[in-house]
C-alpha cells in the first residue's frame, strides 16, 4: 500500500502475487534469456530492479535514480547556457575593471548571487516536484468496483468525480484515467511528464521539470535571485560602458562581450521581473498558476466568485505556508526495490484516456 496521503483516495486491498520477472518495455531484466525462474542459477543471476527503472512516467533518471528530469531537456540546457555564458563574460571582461576602478565588492556580490541562482535552479530541476505514485492493478480494480457500486441501474455510467469540503468550500476531485485514482485537492496530471503532481503549478521547460509542492520554493527563489543577478549585471555593464565612454567603440574586440551582455540582460530582465512579480502575487494569495489561469476561485469562468479555501487570509501567513513549511517526503521512492508481491501499473499515456473519456485542455502543460 502507498503512504497515508493516498489512502483516502483509493482503497488498498492486499495485492495478488505478481510476475516479478515479466519483461517491461525499455527495461533490461536481470535474468538471462532462457533461464528458468525456479532454477538456482537463475535466482543467483537475477538482479533486483529499482523503482526508477520501471517508472511509468516520461521522466529521465540519473545517478542511479537520485536525480530526475523531464523527458525533454533542450530548453533547460539553453537556460544553463544563457546564465553561465553571461556570468562568465561579466567576470572576465567587466569585473576586473570595476573592481579596480570602483570597489572589490562588485565581483563578490556577483559571485554570491550566481551561486544562489545555480543552486536554486539545480534543486528545482532535479527534485521530485511531488509526483503521486500510480495505483497498482488491484488498487485500480478495487476502485473501479467501488465506483460501479455507486452508480445507478440506468444506462448512464457512474460519475468520475467526488466532492470534499475544505474550509467550508466544496472542492471537486476528478478521476485520473492514467494514474487510476481520484486526484487529491490541487493535484493535476501533467501532460508533458505524464504524472499526477501534488499542488501542481505548471510545467516549466526552462527548468526542465514540473513545478509542484516539493520544488515550488526552489523555483520561486530561483526566479527571484535571477532577477537580482540580471539587474545587477545590467547596472554594472552600463556603469562600465559609461566610465569607458571616451575610448569606447562597439567594433573593438574588448567591447563586443560587454555589448553582448548588455543585450542579453536588456531583453531578459523584463520577462524575469514580470515573472517574479506574478509569482510573488501567487505566493501572497496562496494560489497556483494553474488555479489562476483557470480562474478556480474567481469569476473568470463567468460564474460567481468563490473564496479560495487554501488562503489563510494573511499575506505573511500565506508566504510562510508556501515557502517556509516543512518539505514533504517523496512518495515515489525511486531508489527503492520493486517488491515481488507488487503489481506495477501499466504505463498508459495521458493523451489516450480510458473508458472513452475526453481530455480537458483548459490548462497549459497539464490536465486539471
């Protein structure tokens, strides 16, 4: 059975024995071809598989499952390239002159900001965002039976939603046809990573990962510190060009990197500052990007505005709840071994829902 947070959304009867040695697509089995499972040589040569090796989502794992990333990391590599190249050019072509003419504090401040930006970026990218494990075969069958028993005797199928009361507000839980469970509150299925993520905010290709309950604080610290770093480099580059105004010429080799830094910072600072301001508003309101775009607690859908049941009615309390609370443990246990009595869920793609369900496309990067 799964940990406690999932126990309320689908039952966990004792699983039947599973074929531990059944081959799975894309996974190399530890048993040699033609070896009988009951033979002594086959038992000795069999390698126990870890859960990250049979993970049904579209994530990629590194360092034996210790690090994880989304399936497509090209934009994440571009993010690293832009940050590293701009900072290196600044340290090579601007910092020596500014440290000599103004103060030694300039390269020190830039180094501290750069270290903080990179650490927050890597934590955001390689941390489990809050993925919920999929229901096993027997758990899914038990939940299907429970849903069928609640339906009527007419031709209409039983409803695939549940309603729970949270702080006096009725919240509807939707059934996930891929993970075979009712999604907990604020959980959505990411169509890019093919996982249900707790407190799903959005899928960010710039960090190469979903942004959810377990890595949102790192994402917010990343964009906030990147705003300071970009503004600091931009101001220092302008100061450098101003101090060297008489001999400055844009065609000189020594001035080309400085002009390149100026262009990169000028065109990126506005979007970064805007993103930081938007997420500051979300943190102060205890909202997610997904909820804000869908208008879950406003009148954007044309209906009556409802109160956000997750807000603590205080900006300081909301900020502490989102950014300063204890970091919940990962529920997928990607380094754990696959148990012989566990039936693994089949990796059904989220864009092909079962039972004739029609996917909801009202949000960007995931299913509500």
